C-alpha cells in the first residue's frame, strides 16, 4: 500500500497511538516527495514501529520484527503534521 | 534476485591502466561516513562545490601522490533516486555526469558504500541502488562494535555472497579494519549481482539479504554470549533513550536545556575565544611595528605595515571564534543532541516560515554570517533555505561587537549595567528583524508551504574529538579562502583611500612642533604632548582631505537625516566593506590614531565635536541611530559574495543589501528623530 494513498485509509493516525505502543504502517496520505523521503528513511508500508513520543515532534522507533525494517531501533522524529497523516494498525 | 555473470574487471585496471584514481564514498546519514573519510584522508582534503550546485564536495588524498587515490565524500543520502539535490549529485557523479573541480568528468573507478551494521535492511536498499550502477564496489560495514554490543551478529560471507562484492567489517571511530579498505579497493570488481530496480522489490531484496545475514550468522561463543547485554538491560537502555528524547524535545525542559547550551556556546565564542583573538591582535600589532621599523618610511612601508598586515590581521582574528564554534557544533552533532534541538527550534521558527534546520546556520551567524550561510546547505527546502540565507546576516556577528562596545560606552560611560542592557537589546533587535524578514519573505516572494520536518534521530554517543577538530579546521579553511581574500583586498583599498592624496604637514602642526622644539630646549615637560597634538592634527587633516574624507563630505547629505556628520559618514561608508573597520576609521578621523586601546582615545571620541565646534559627533540621538543602523544594515561585502555563490544569483545579494540597508536607514532615522 503506498504512502501517498488517495483512497480511504485504513488503520488509525499515528497521533492516536500512545507512547510505548507498537503498530504497523499501513499507509499515509502524504505528498509524493515526503512519502518517498520517509520510505527511504525506513518508514515504509508494513514497517513495524514503536511510538516513543506523541506530539510535536512525534518520535517513532523502527523495530526489527517484520519485513523491510531496520534491524535495531532507528529513531525518526516527525513533525506533528506528518505524523497525523501516517496510518498504523 | 537476478544475477549476472561475474565480471573480472578490477578497479585498478578499469582506470585506463593507470591505477585507482577516484573513489566515491557513499552512505546513509549517520553511518559514520564522514568519520571514515576523515580517518582515510586526514588533513589532506579540500572542500568545494559540485559545479552548478550548492552541494558541498569534499575530496581527500589517500595514500601517496603516486599510488594513492582521490576519495570523494558524497552527501549522506537515504536513496539515490530521491528528488533531492544531494541525491541528484550522487546520481550524476556515479554516472560520470558531474565531477569535483579539477577532476575529469568520468565515472569513479570504485565506490565505497558505508553501511550501518545496526540498520542493515534500510542501508542495503541504498547498496542495492549503487550495485545497479555496475561500478567496482566495496561495502564497509561500520559500527560493528555497536552491533556486537547490542547482541546483533551478522554473516559476512552471506552478505558478500548476496551483494556480489567484498564486505569489510570496520569501526571508523577506532580505525579497526580501516587498513583493509585500500587493498580491497584494488581487488574490487564490478559486482556480480544486480538487485531489482523496482522500489518494492528492492526493499524486499534488502530485507531478505539482511534477514539471511542475521539468520546464518555464526553462533557466539559462551564467552561472547556471557558478555551480551540481557533483555532487561536492552529494555532499560531503550527506556532511558525515550526519557532523554522526551526531555530534550519538551517545550519547557527542552527549551531550558537549549538555552543553557546556547549560553554555553556564546560564552565559549565570546569569552574563551577572546584569549587567542587578543593574542593574535597583539602579535599582528607587534609584527606591523616590526615591519614598519625595517622598511624606509614612505608609501611601501605604509602599504605593507598598515594595509597588508592590517588586512591579514583583520581576517585571522576571527579564526578562533569560527574554529571554536564549529568544534562545539560538531561535538553536539556527534552526541545526537543537534537533531533533537532542531525539532525544538522548529516549533519556534516555523511560525516565521523557517524550519528547525535553520537554527544551526542562525547560531553560527552570531560568530560570522559566512559559515552560517554555508551551513544552510542542510536545509532541504529551497525556499526555506533562501529565507534563512536572507536573514542570517541580521544575527549579531563578531564584527559588530567593537561598534556596539564603542557606542554603548559613549552612551553610558558611567553605567556598565545600562551599557550591557543596550548590548543585549542589539542582539534582540537583530533576531527580531531577522524573524520579521523571514515572515515577510515567506509570505511574499518566497511564498509556499514549508516541508514538515522528518529527521533521523541518531543514537546518543560519546562525541569524537578527532572529527570535531577536523570540522573546525575545515570550516576555518573555508572562511579563510572565501572571506580572507575579500577582506584583505578591502582593507588595502580602504587604507589607500584614507592615505591618499597626501596632505603633508599642516601649519598648526608645524607651529606646535616648533613650540615642542623650544620646550625641549627650555626643559619644559610639555614637549611630548605638543608633538602628540601635532601628529593628531596632521592625521585629522589627512583623514579630512583623503579620498575617503572627500567621499564622506560628498555623501554626508544622504546620512544627515540619520544624524551623522561627515566624520560619522566616513565611518559608516568604510564599514560597508567590513563592519569592524568602523572603530579604527573613527579613531583615525577623530583622534588621528588607529588604536582605541587606551581610555584617552575613547574619551576623545566621545568628546569629539562636529565642524560647528559645539555639537558632539557622538550625540545621544546620533549614537542610538548608529547602533540601530549597525544592527540592521548589510555592511559586509564578503557576505554578499557568499550569498550570491550559495543562491546562484546576485539577485539575492542585491535584495539582501537593499532590504537590510533600507530597513536600517528607515529605523535609524526614526530613532534619531525620536531621540533628538
């Protein structure tokens, strides 16, 4: 599922997660440039992530379980406006 | 996964039979690529720009001139295929469509890809993109020490098999394994694997390769297993990192920590750096006097002892501040703090249309706008970068400080507290004007939504002093090259303008000297005072009749609304070349001496009168107006040159000059009339 989804997005916003919880990226309503950048950084569809902080900024840690993710906890800080558009389940 | 038949062309033979010439160094950000570059090339590197871009190109010589090679440090990227200028530079260099200055436009002879062993799958995506370029490649698996400490074990044989080229385990920080890179490059062949090109397939390939390298890793020995951290320990480390992150980006605690860090940096660059700056100043003063004593008096003596030595001193004196600033910034970056601080500052700067990335350039600009403008290269959005470049010179640089010291001393001679308050007010006015300008430009000529921040937050680690020292060296060298030549040339021109035409001895001075001779004969102790007064009169006459003096009188009507007479006009005009020359110019114009070291000269400056013999040159209203003018005006030719170079157009430099100086003029005029 692309990160630039124009269709109905499943899952819930990253901002609706609580610190410490884990989820899997299922899509995002991002502009193509931002989506490509996040994807290259490792925040790609099906990536498992752990939420370290919610708010401005939102901090997530990519966790090693699952395909296509960092082996160890690589942390990514996201502006709240970006985090709001990333869908996880 | 597709494969191709093995190709045996080595990097050595591919370089037209003349050996390994150029090697490109590539990797994700935060993989230790720069540390490896510094370790391989040491001080033997130079910094330039890739032609037609603002992307910095660092290249270094590895090995001897005969059998060594040029290592090209490419920008840290997550993917070659992204629509970003740094990705485009990497794409073009690997394809032979661009080259660093002085190098032939051709594909590199080999590529080193630095991979973070602890982030294997993501890093392998970039490796896959490079492998598809069909160039002799060596993979350096960096941070193996960290991987082992976190219990991660990898099969190098499996990795090497899947990527089709040599994989070297290294630790760039300690230098472990780095010696093997040279021989590996000479053995390097075009990889015999071609990963898929489609992004989903490439990601799957990278994940599979990483998973297999982990799955087939040799089991650890009992001793190694014993040394591994427990699950509890790993969880504790993670929780600790969470707490530190939360504290550093929190609006209250993060801001307090940031304020402390910023204050410490300011203290370092304005207190500690002052020691070597004073030493350099003294050294050049003595050197100038020594040179002057060696040469016969006259034009050549003045040119060398005042013009050339003064010009070189004017450049070198800023090196301690710039070096110290970038040393500290590099240390902070290495610890992982700067990425967190960028998010904190994003919250402050975003309402004004600037990104969090802008805070390092703006902070650097408090030492000098030139390295500040150069460091805007880290800002990904072009409009945000341009806005940052346009406002960076509003930050109070060190060249303004002598002016602030002089004017606040004149304004508050008996109240250091009020002088300090006025000093702080100058800083605040500069920052305020910068933010207002950013807001205005981002709502008009640089309109458009900014890109929301997404930044990798590197793990917390002990900083590398070696990397910091090299960063300080590198930035100082850039400053010397880019600003040095301009400031030196300007200093010589200014000296020439103030030294010609020669006025000769005035009648009043001649009379005083006659009196001094008589005083010596009668044993009167006033002889030396009379001679000093005669020198002062001659110097003032020289300043008044020199080319710059004539220019000051000519331009005086334009500065009269700001409250400046011809003497202040000369000071302001000369400071358009470089602000720091204002004080010495005023000292020459008003007192006849360049030095302002003794209190007597400062007293004479503050008590100097205009041509009417009544109005002080530095009246309260004119001094406030002068202070505002110096905070806001663009008075640095070197900065304009750098702005043109970094934006690729003189249009932005002229806008910067026009806007800043126009704003300074209007506000200084308002302040003068309000105070008068």
